[in-house]
């Protein structure tokens, strides 16, 4: 039995907007185990962003329990959640969110800067290794604005990996990229899932991506509509090779 | 997060916006440079006044007869004859904390040598007078106690008198000059001291034994004033108290009656003059302080812009594990770096412009270490004070909102 990374029990999240109360999440329960590649899907307004924020320890549920790697997050204060994010979670954003005028290595070092137990030498070495992992070993000292979108997203992935998180949270990670680059990123994520047994949650509204993951959770109106395991995982690498070559 | 990392992050953020950083610092630079220059000018003029006063003897005490009444008629102080030679002797013998004392009688008149003549004053004193007034003999020598006892017709003359009388460049020593028709043999020339604080020429005088002036010129037995030198500037007050005790006793003044004499020290003069320059210094420092304040507001303004501009960056940092305090410290250190760097440049420019003032305008300047230390502390405080609010705003951002910020 694989290790349980995430467990949510009857998760609810309400927002008060003026006089109205908006029920973004109306009671979700699921568990995610080590080595799963889960896509969370939903149309806009379905509550998937709220769920992502809670899973990413940026927000806390109004009702219900959330255990990350066996730790209850609901009762944690802001600072403890910041430390938890720093040690256990790797974020990948749609718009990369790299620091401008900053080199790839420095961007990747950033999460370790907030971890006082990592020395500056170790930090640098780990950042280089993470960049080599995502295939950017030759662009270590390029500034973020000198790189293409795909390269920037790879830097962001390296940044998400550098702290050895228990889970990677990708929020529309291919949303800003063209088809070919999207598949390159998906290939990279699939490789990490398969070869390195990493746990990945990929939040998207793009249904196609579900085919490349091992499990798909569909959210609608704050509830789980579907939770299916994918037996026939498509290989993003094969799709990529099947795409017409660029000239 | 450790401090070195925070420092690196802040430095990196600043180096990304060098020109903007420089413009922001400009306010602080001008402020600090102004503070240092203004204080240097203020302190310099204060010191130069103190120096001038101390050339007259900073520990000098002067005793003059006070106003009094004779038969209901109030008399002017200078016409009073209450100060006797015995008073001088008592002070010289008994007063504590004093190192020297000299009686003083003076008269103004025409001094004549050959075909030249000039108006001047003659001071009748004893040999200690040179020490008390900080005069030195440039040429020849001072008269002695023996000359005083003998009422010898000898004198020393100041440089102005030499210039007025000995126009052909003769050696004055050994010549005989006439003061109000009384012949005096010149036995020495005083070293020039220049003008005093009040603009009086300290070299336009003739010094002679007080007995000679009393008998030959003024025909009086009383003395007009007594000059005393306290052991040190700090001992002045004790010396004055001691002198007052002696004189009150000798003049038989009751406990509730006013003194019939006045005791004045140079220290009072120094205090008075200093308070004027201190006032000026405070005014200058206020003006300079206001420009520092304006510089601080500039920093606050730019830090606000910076926080708004980098909202997404703040969101990202928080999402990857930065605590509120980390963000607060990052922006605070940026603000402090701006103000301290500005302060350092300001100190350099302030010192530079102080010397410029000294060399071009030949104003006296006095840069004291504490003014530099002070402006540095004020700078850092400005950085913390004006950087705090924007930094606090940054650290209070909600990471979810910040990440979504466009």
C-alpha cells in the first residue's frame, strides 16, 4: 500500500461576499497516495481553484479536515503553513512567476533561501541539479526574460522540485504554452511521475490532459462529480514525436 | 530565513533598479550633506569665537567697582573709588583658585615719538598682567616688581603703537616716548594679538607699572579694576566666589546689601557668545533636518511603488514558504540599504562641501565625529521609520490575492 500523501474529509469552504455567502466547496472527501498523477478538472467557478489553494496550504477550509503527509493543516497558523509549503509542496503556476532580471539558478534557489537548514553551497548545488533534471543544464545563468515560455516553465518546475516536496501542485501549468511546448512539459511531468515516483496534482480545465494522468477528479459546483482511475495512460512523449516538426 | 539571505535578496532587488534607487537616495544624500555642512559651519563659527575669546584669556576674571550712592546721588561705576590697592593685595594673598592677579589703572591720551603721535591708552599693571591677558613679549622684556616699587617710567608697547610711532623702522626698544608729556622708556614690544571679538584692536596699548600711571598720569591712590587669572577655566566660578567673599568682608557689606563691585569672567562672555552661535547651529540643523525628512518621505513613496509593483513576486515568495516576517524584513532592509547608502554618500559630500566652504569662502568649519555618527543614526532610523509601513503592507498581503494580482 502506497503512502497516503493527502487526505481531505468533508471539505467545505464558504466565502462571504457582501451579504451573501458563496459556497465554493460543499463537502469533498478523497485521498491521494504517493506516486499518483492526479488531474483535477472543472469549469471555471467549479471550486477547483479554491480546492487548489487549500491543498497548497494557502487557504484553510471552513469545515472539514485536511491532512498533508499526516499533518492536520486546518488548525495551523500562517507561519507554520508557510514553513509547511516550503518543505512539502512544490508549486507550478500558469504564468511561471519567475523573478525578473534573475538567473535560472537564482530562481531555483529561491525556496531554499527560506530554509535556514540548507547552506548556500548546498543550495547552489541542488539548484543546478534540479535544472539539469529538467533539461536546462546549459542555461543555468540565463536571465528569466531571456528564455522562451517553455524554458521558463521548466525553470519553474525545477524550482518546484528543488525542495524535494512530497507533492507537486501544478495550476494550469500548460495554459500559457503552445501545443508542442505543452506536450514537452507534460512529458517532463510524466517522466517525473513514472521514473521518480513523484506525486503530482495537475489542476486544469483542459480535458485532454486527463488522458495523460493516472487519475482524474472532476469537480462541479463544489462537489466531486467523477473520480476515475485511468488504466490507459497516454504517453505525452509519443504524442510529441507524432507532432509535425517545426522548421 | 537568515539575515545574509535577506540581505542578498534586498541587494538583488535594488540592483535591478539602480537609477530609481539613486534618485530615491538623492533626497537622503542632500539631507545628510546639508546636516553635516550646516553643523560644520555652525560648530566652526562657535569655535572661532571661543578661540578669539580665549586669546584674551579664557580664565580671566575682571573686578570693577559697582554703582553706589553718595548722599542719595547715584554714581557711575567708572567714577567710583571703592576699589583700593589693599583689595588687590587681599585678593592676591587670600583668594583661592587663582593663579595671578594684577591691579589695573588706565588712561587714554596722546603718545608721541619724535614727529609722530597717535591716540592710545596706557594701562598701569603689574608684571603678572602678561600671563592674565595672554600677552607675550616679542622683543625686549617685561618690567619687574622692582620697577613697580620704584614707579619707574618704563613701558611696553603694542604693535599698533609701534606702527604708528616708529614709521622709519627704528628699533623701538630703548627709545623714549611721551605719554601726555610724561617720558617713558620703551623696554619691550608685545606680540601682536589682532582684534578681539568685539573688534577692538588688542595691540593699541601701552603697558606701564601701575604705580607710575597712578602717580605720574592720573594722580590717584585707588585702582580702577583688578584682573585675576583663575587656575583654569573650570575653576573660574570657585575663584569668583572666593573673590566676592573677600571683597564683601573688606567692604563690610551686610548679608542683604548689594555688592559695591562687579566680578565678571570671560566665561560669561563665552557662554553668551556660544548661546548665539548655538541658536544659529540649531536653526541650520532644523533646516537640514527637514530636508532629511523630505528624503525619508521619498523613500517611503518609492517603497510603496515597489511593493505594489512586486505584488506577484510577494505572492510567489509566500507560496514557496516566505513568512510574513521574511517579506517585512526584505523590504525593510531594502529601505535601510537605500537610506544608509544615501547617508554614506551624503557624509562624503557633506565633508567635501564643508572643506569647499572653508577653502572658497574661508569660513571656519569644524566637523565633529558626533555629527557624522548622528546623521548616520538618523539615516538608518529614517530608513526603518519610512520603510516600515510599506514593508508591513507587503507582509500583510494575502498570498492568494497577491498571486492573482495583475
